[in-house]
C-alpha cells in the first residue's frame, strides 16, 4: 500500500479544482514576478488555515530555497498543516530522492511534486510512481516561451535553461508515470495578466493525465479561461489571493456561475 492518500486518476479527471499555491523561502511565504523580486506575504501555517477554512480543493507548498535546513522547516510545516487542516496537500522543493518523497508523504503530504530532479534523472519519476503510486506523484514543469509557439523547460526555480521542448517533456513525463502535471508559465508568473492559454491547451490536449494551470491569474475570469480555453483539470493561483480582495470562496462561486463543475461545491 503506497504511503499517503491514494486518489484515482479517473476521479481527478471529472470535477475541476481550484488550488492556491504557497511559495516558501526561509520559512516564510513569498511572492514575486517571473520567479524573482520576492516579497514576504506571511506565515505559512496561517495562510494554510485560512485556505482550509475556505474549503479549497487542494493546497500546494513549494519550497524555493530547498536547502537541507529548509527541508526540515518544510517537513514541520507539512506535518502541522496535515494535523490541523483537511484539504489535500501537494508539496515540493528540493525533492531529489525516493527518501525525500517518502519523508514528505510520511510527514502528511498527499502528493509530492518533482521538478529539477525529473530533468536530471527522469527515472525518479518511474521509480517513485511504481513505489508510491502514480496518483501521488506530480511533475512540475516551469516553462518559458522562446519563440512563436516554442516553449522551453527551465529548472532550479526557473533560472536555468535546459534546451528541452516543454511539450515533448510533458508527454515524456506522462509516459514515465507522472500522475499529474503542474504547468507554470514563467513569463506570466506573478504578472496577474492571465494564463498562457496556448501553452496550457497544447499540453492538456497532448497528455492523458490531469494538468494544473499556473502563472498569471489576476481576475476571476482568468480562472474560468484556464479551464474553458486551456482545458486544464485544475487552476492554481497565488497573487490574486495575496494582493486583491478576491478569495477562494468568491472564486469558486464565480466559477460555478460560469458553468464550471467544481469539486466540493
């Protein structure tokens, strides 16, 4: 039996999800633009409690510092959040080994996301999927547009180019056993100008696993577009909840009115 809760892929494909993302740096929540210029947005556990009270479908913790010391802080936050909150947790940042994945699942994570390590060692996706269950493994793909309809995968928190075609990489990761893809447009991240809908639609139409759209939400309409136009299985957001008066409750109500079949509403 895999460690952590097991979610069937079929159930993930049915109802859509709204997922706040919390970026952690040195034990605090931060938010930037295009993966730089970070500013403090508060204490992780406080934010998690607020999101839990607003019945979000899931919460993503991503540690962007990912040092050994910060891993210990991350494990503590995951454990305490899992004890206090009922929403599923997806956790990533500095995940490089099967032991890292096991430890996060044992700390209370429901799913673990792998980014840089998947590029450096794609076999970790196959191995972890077999060992812990496909539905517990998320591959995070950070993408920059490098030309007309051309997208490249970046690693190390969006700072290192790889030369890898993002669309081909998404298909490869699905074939390697990823249960889900967290797709982030670096160009749109933190801008609040809307998702890169072309990128999202091309990836979602190419793979047969759920895709979480991330990067660029500034209005509630953008969330609807991510699903209706981008064909995403879930929409993730951060800045809209940090820097505007919008909340997950308002967002889910708006999405429901727009005809989106959401989980938990």
